[in-house]
């Protein structure tokens, strides 16, 4: 078990992949964040309401994105553009983490989120030495589930009308992966663009 998860996250606050840089958010990301954080289609299956003003984005950057380690902007290297966010939610007493993500819909179906998630799973199991990583999505957002499955996560069940999101009761689909399962799967390249 890692003694200080935050220390490991601070030591890994910038991670480069083939096409992406996972890094801290910058104030210069404001226009890029506004692009996806005001798009109702991108936000459709998130409990986050998004933003309406630049001031709200600045507040999000300074009060949320910078509030703790493990929240990564997803920068597309080829365009030097922030196209989304992925964040870890570590539960130290259980040596596990959840995660959430959002991606500008102009960049959907190109393998970017799978590349980002595969990279964070590696961080979770190799450097943070967690035992488990889990997440969920709402029925209707099967693209999110496809990302999790592509990265080796397994379907674990559905909670019927488990959460009320934006006034609608949502069925919640759960996926998870253990360190043991992840280690056994490393003969495959889950970050590869398909």
C-alpha cells in the first residue's frame, strides 16, 4: 500500500501518451473548456451542469480542477488543445479509485478517452498500487461503457433508477477491474487506437 497517494499524484501530474498530454488545467484552457462545457450533447449523461460564463470556468479551474491532485486536463498534442478532463477519486481505506471523464464531442470515437483511461489505469495499478478501479455510466451512454470495456474493465451490474440526474431517474451501469485482472491483461495494448 502506498503511504501517500497525493505525493504520487503530484509526482505524476503530467503524463504523456502517444497522442495526449494529461496535465493540470491552465487558465489558457478557458476557451477550450467553454467549448465542451456549454455543449448540451456532451453534458447529456453527466451530473455536472456545465457552465454558462467565462467566470464560471475560471471558478472551476481555480476551485475544483486545482483543488486536489488526480484531476487531469486531456490535451491533444497535435492541436495543443484541451479536449476534456479525466479525474481519479481515490478511496484510501479501500485501496481503490473511481474516476469520471468528459470529452469534447468533436473528438468522440477517435480512441482518445480509451488512451487516457488506459494511462490512468497503469498509474493506478503500477504507481499508486491500488487494488481496484471502478466507475459507472448511465443507460443510454453506452459509448462510455465501450471505453471502460476496451480498457479491460468488466461489467458488474446495473442499479435500476439508482440516481436522479437532471430530474430523471437513471439506471446506473457499473464496471470495475482489479489489479490482478489488469496485470493479466497487459499482453494487450488497450491504449491503441482502433
